[in-house]
C-alpha cells in the first residue's frame, strides 16, 4: 500500500479506525481493481462526481475563511482544485492515486498524522468504504481544531429503477446486486458518532435519463460504481434480457428511462472551543410554556 506523496502532509504507518472488527462487505482487492479498470477512461464518465464536487464547492463558498492544507479523500484523477491550497490526495486505486500524484490507501486506513489538515473533502467514495464510521472518525482526527469536513456520496434511493428491474427479472430467485446504502438521517448520525461538531446532512436528487439499460451499466462501470459485494451471483444473459425489457417498459414517451441518484452531503467541524456551544441546561430565562402562550 502507498506509492506517491504530494504536498507537505506527513505520512505515518496507516492508522486503522477504532471500530472493533467492522464487517468487510467490500473486498478491498476487488474495489482497487475496479477503480484501476475505470481510471484510464474515467473523464468520460465523471458526470456524477463533477455534480457532487460542484455541490460541495458551493457549500465551501459560504465559508468565510481560507484553507491551506487540504486532504482530497478519494481523489479519483485529482480534479479537485482550490487556489492557494496544498492538496494531498488519497485514493484506494493505484491508477487514480498515480494520476493524481497522491497516496494509495483506503479511507478507513489513513496514513496521515493527527491534525495535519484544516479541510478534508470526500467526493463519491464513502458509499463503498467498509468502515464508514471509522473513516469519518479518522477524517476528524486528521483535521486541526475547527477544521472542516465536507463529503458527498450516492445515498439510499440511488439506482431505484435498476434495483426494481433486477427484482422483476429475478422474481423467482432474487440476488443481491446492489450494496447497502446510507440515507441522509444515518449520515447525520454518523457525523455525530464520529465526534464532529455542528453536523449537517442534506440530500439532493439527480435524475439521469438513459436510452437503455446497457447505457446505464456502461456508466456504472466507467465510474467504478458496479456491485462490490462479496461472492456476487453471476448475472446471466436471461436475467439481463429480462431486466433490459423491464427498464425499457419504464421509458418515457421519447424512449428514455429516468434513473435516480440520491446525493447525500455531509458537513461537520472538528471540535474547537471557539465554536458556538449549546446553552447550559437550565440557563433559559423564560419557560417554553410561556413562549407558547397565545399573544393578545
């Protein structure tokens, strides 16, 4: 593990999350190989990451401070650019890490020292990490006090049409074809569990229309977003034909079928004494009952 380093970040022995024996639902070698397969042509399939990145940069525009030391956590080819910032890049795939001039490592096994960065950005990868709570906890630890964490990933409800078509195609013997997904409420809870202050989670729906199921599957392969579950059941030709027909049955009048991508955005801050604090219990000067009384 590990290959190239940029910026001023100091590399350490990979720090594994504190979670006790987290379930390994995604074989790490499989994930790396899928990312390596996608790396050479990823620019042609980067629309979802680009949309997420635009959303995070809009949120960052509302923060009135400068960030000098930044970690791009799941960098793909290294398209995140922040003028004036030193950006260290990390990706689970060798090809992406090499293209970005970064470090090859998993998001839940960070090789950086505590308090190395004042901004951590993660775009389009947390839904494929084995230990998401641990990855978030490590992201908080590598942040300096009052450092900012921003993330976006495909959440619960993504690929609803594909999921329905596969269920229809395999009605007699359904197989697990898509991995579990995190919804926006769970995302907020995970931020709190990881120790972030001022946590915020919100969701945005992106609809993409496809001329056929093969086009959707091609995009998923191109963005390294295909099924990563262990020991997947083979997708037979008959199943694919039935799923393609079900997908076509859902087409709109122009022949294109809409597919849904639910993008979950997370924002959190590394705790610091300068941040707003909740009021001390019992310090209110007026009661809730009085506040709710009708005014005359």
